C-alpha cells in the first residue's frame, strides 16, 4: 500500500566511496609528537599513525589525501631504507595520496621557531601545489602573498587552484 504524506528522508542512491584508511592505536615517538603539534595548527584534520592500505603512515590529512612522514637519518638514510621508502611512496601515490617528508633534524634545530615555520610553510606549499588548497595557521596570509600572489581579504576562502610555481619555491620542494 502506498504511503501518503511526508516522503521521508531523501536517500542518495550513489554508494559512498569506501574508506581506504583507518586510525590505529599506535603511539607516536618524540619526533612525531613535535611534528603533530605543527600540523594540527594548519586548520585541517590530522590523523596520527593512520593505516593506509598495507602501510602505517605517520600522519594523514584525510580531507586532502595527504600523508606527512617524519623521517630520521637513523631509519631512513641507508640506501635500502630509501629504496623501501620510494616504493612505499609510489604505492601511496597510486592510491591518490600526496606524500610529504619532513626530516627530523629540522624539528630539533637550535633556532626552533624558524625551523617550525619552515616545516609549516613547506607542508602548505606542497599541499597547495598538489591539491590547490592553502592551509591556514600562523603566518599563512603572509606566506600566501609571498609565494602565490595577492590575497583578496573580501574572499571568503583563500584562492584555490594550483598556479605557476612561486618564485624561490624550488628550495621548498624537499625537506
């Protein structure tokens, strides 16, 4: 018998995409804790110690499909470690993720504030180049204007869409 009155909730017939990552309960090391403090100030959700496919990643920015890895010379400097990391990066990129590496020695420089700003800016620039989204947080407007162009304060959000590489950005390509 057909129902009358309110038709009820609208049901989306398109299936939701399967989630290809999930959080874990693994603990962060000291270096990762420091990097987590930087990343969570960027204004986008950060999932530490996430599982993406067969890989455990240090940090996942799920809304942007960005993986951020804290690499130390102790565990990532040997040739076989670098080969394994590159294969892992290729797998993650094939799944549609952008992978950003941050070296731990930058996290522990004597002049900590410039080092932290460098990491924040590096992550912002890589995300902008790959996804066309500019992340917020301390110094974001000044850096956007320096690397990308004029920031219109009347705009509700920062301009989106990758443009030409900003001047001086070549030094930011790797950490």
